[in-house]
C-alpha cells in the first residue's frame, strides 16, 4: 500500500513537470505558430488544466 502511494505521488510530480515544460514551450510560440498548430492560447490553457485521464 505504501509503495502504491509513493508511485502515485511520483506520477503526479511527473505530470506536473510535463505540464510545466509544455507551458514554457507553448508560451514561447508566436500566435502564428499556434494557429499553424490549430490552437489558440485559451485552448492550450484549458487542455493543460484538465485532469489526466487514466488509460
């Protein structure tokens, strides 16, 4: 049980780091680059705030 809790904590930290990296990368993009990807800043923020789905 303790191992499961630690794994969940490590996974949550990893997810937070991934989202942080994505925010920095997306923040560095121009509006044109975002449009080329088919995204807007508000859509990106919404997607990054959504809870992660478990497979």
